[in-house]
């Protein structure tokens, strides 16, 4: 128990240190980066709940982010703008207006409900079949978002969303996500889910209901994704379905793979590292283009760097930077080793 509280203290302390540093700096750009980092923490931790504990790669995660974003947006766009933003919205929702904070929670719940409704048969699959079906689910969700014009405004940009996501709100939700992800990992369901990851046959022989355990983890993962998507929607205030597809999926997967999918600490570390590197490379790319060093515009440096980093991690550290131990475990073990000397 001590190691769990120590892990939580370190990870939540890292988020708190980020918030304090950004508030002291009082730079608008840094505030935007910090808010985006906290939102990515929620998304990556949600993916870690399912993928890290089950060992099954899930491409559908960003699709549920879109479900949460559109649900929350539909419920919060001011009534005077709703006719322009969603001209074909169903009458039952046309006059329905709720608080953005309630809508963010509802976005997560709707995403979890969609996951519960469509994913149970998929939880019987493993290995390549599970990966392919999760990618197919992402395609289905993206296609629905792109063509369900009554709710999403189709492929066009949805606008008029009230800005409600502040640094403190995003950080608070990220802190709750850290607690929830670690609590799930150390719960009975989390332990059973990791048992199915390590030896599916042995876990089934011990009485583990593998599809049900995976299904519960998938629903919790979608809840995280929906809340993260709703937070993001109320941060950017306008978006289109293309914001919830392959590029974003690749970034979230990259953060988790680089940090270490099997640990909550690895997931948090991956988000911090990739965000810092991404923003540094984006600034470098902008400086190069502004200086006109090359005749053509330099684009795609961040994506190339993330791809190379993922390749390097998978080759040299297949389990990620923190493959098996949480931060609290490592600190306690080091202190015990020093005490025995």
C-alpha cells in the first residue's frame, strides 16, 4: 500500500509542479501546451487501462474520444448559435442546454455506453484478430462522425463550442485519471486482466471470465477517452471529424509505447517526454521555415521523430522506458538496497 501512495504522490506531484510552473511563467503558449498535455494524460491513461493490462492493441480509442467531444459539444453550444452550427439537429436536442462541466461527464458516459454496446463480441478475440477489429471499429466510428450531419455537422467543422477547459480543470481530471488508472491496475479485475495477458489458458483454467474482464476494462478505457475528448472539445472550441483519426491515434499510441504500456508511471512519463520533444521540434520547424533556410517548407519533422523514437524503443526496450515497475516500487527498492549495505 505504501508503494501505491508513493507512486500517486510522485505522479500527481509532477502534474502539480507543471501547473505551478506554468502559472508562475504566465506565458499563454505554455498554458496551452500544459492544458493539452493534461488532456493527453487522460487519453493515454485510458488506453493504458485496457491495452497495458490486457496486452491487446486498441486503435478504437481515439474514436471514443470523438464520441465524447461531439456529445459534450452538442449539449453546450449556445441556443442562439445552434441553428447555424447544427442546422439539422434533432428537435429533441434543439432546446437542450446543460453546463459544460456536466456535459464533459456525459461525454465520457456516452462513450462508455457506446463501447459497452458494440465491444463485447470483440473481447473474445486475441492477437492479430483483436487488433484488426479494433481498427475496423475506429473506421466505423470515424465514418459515422463524418456522415451523421444531424449531430456532428458532417465533415464540416463544428463551431460555437463554449470554452470551458482551463488548466486547473484539465490538471484536476488528469490527477483523477492517474488515481483511477492505478486503482484499476491494482484491483482484482486488473490483476485478472494481466493474468489473461501473460497466460490466457491458465487464467481461464483458474475461472477467469476473459471476455467479461476485457469488456469492463474496455468500457473504462472508453470512459477516459470520452472525458478527454470532451475536455479537448471545450479547449479548442471548433473541430472536424478528421481530428479523431489515424494521426491522433498514432500520437497517443506512441506516447504509451515509449513510456511503457504496462505501468501507469510509464504512461505519464511517455506523455511528458513526447510532449516536450514534439513542442521543441515544432518550434525548430517553425524557426527553420521562418529563416527560409530551405527553398521548400519543412513539414512533418515531429511525426518522423515520433516514428523513429517508437522504432528505437521497440528495438532496444520493447517494454518501454518503464516496463514493469511503478515509480513507488523503484524508490522503495532503492532505499531498501541502500539500507542493506
